[in-house]
């Protein structure tokens, strides 16, 4: 797979369909990360996070801002590959072969609600286990995951905690594939509504979230700074 450098983060240049095939072809225990502009900005100030992202088995562009930055820099990315889009496509395939998934993260009770919805929407998928994202010692969580040996482990602790947890535990956790997916369990559980299809198609999910979740507004304000950084890099290359 070819990778495209966007402000230091090396994204896999794949369509959504290619990303699904690439995820399924990764070696056992691989990590998948889906950086958006906020995570890229954080990685530029955190060498450890940057290394973790760039050493992951699959790095997809989750955010229209990444695509805008690629265009500003004259680099080719086929388009967005959102974390939720990627995992739902994997669920569809896993349901056909009775694959298993472990849900780790979010507030108490959310992973269980998400499990019920996933089971209903993707008959055939086996829920290997659930655990919330509140813990001081993860030894028992790792033991539970290892007892289940899921095909897919969703780590939804928020960035950069989830990326650093996956990297630091990769040798200790027995799961076919680990994916860091932020607030996706809240969406599956119905705690947070995903943007309508039109917003998704236009790449305006960030706008929908800003309107429906005002607490996220400060995070969204970082997007102009991210694009300005891309413009500065383009200027420096000339």
C-alpha cells in the first residue's frame, strides 16, 4: 500500500472498499487508526503518538479536513475512509462468517447497549465481550479480552489514549485486529446520532456535530489552524 504524508502523518491512499480489503488482510494483532485533523495536530506535538500512528497496520483519513489538506499539498488521497464507515463494512463481512467482536470503551453501560444494537443489525456477529473505558488497572480487562480472543477489538477510549493503549498492549492482547474508534460506541448505542446521509456525503459531519453537540465546538475550531499549517508547509516546499 502506498502512503501519503499529510503534516507528518502517513495515510494509506485507499478507497473505502480497498481499506476494508486491506484491514482484512492485515496480520494477526495489527492496529488500525483513523486520524482526523485534531489527531494529526496532536501528533505534530507528540512524537510518541506520531510514531504509533505511522507504525500502525492501516491509517485511514477520517475527516474532510485531511482531504482538503492533501489537495493543498498537491498529494493524492482517494477520499475519506471514516472509522465508522470502515467498521460497519467489516461488520457486514464478519456477520457472514460469524466473526467475533469485543467492545471496549465509553461510559458504563454504553458498550452493552452498542452490543445489543450491533447484534440486531448484523445477525451472525458474535459479541465476545464488553467493558467500559473507566479503569485504573487494565489487567482484568486484558484477561477478559484474551479469554475471548475476538476477531476484532474496538478500542474506544478517545485519542490519544486509545492509540497509546493499543501500542503499549499489542504484545499482551490477543485479538485478530485492534481498531481505535473514539466515540463510535456512543453512536452504535444510540447515545449520539450520526449526521444525516446528506451531511455525510458532503463531508459536513463536523458541522452537524458542532450544531448538535456544542461541547465539541472548541475542537472543531482547530480545523482552520490545521489547514493553515498545510498552507504553510506548501509554501515552504516552493
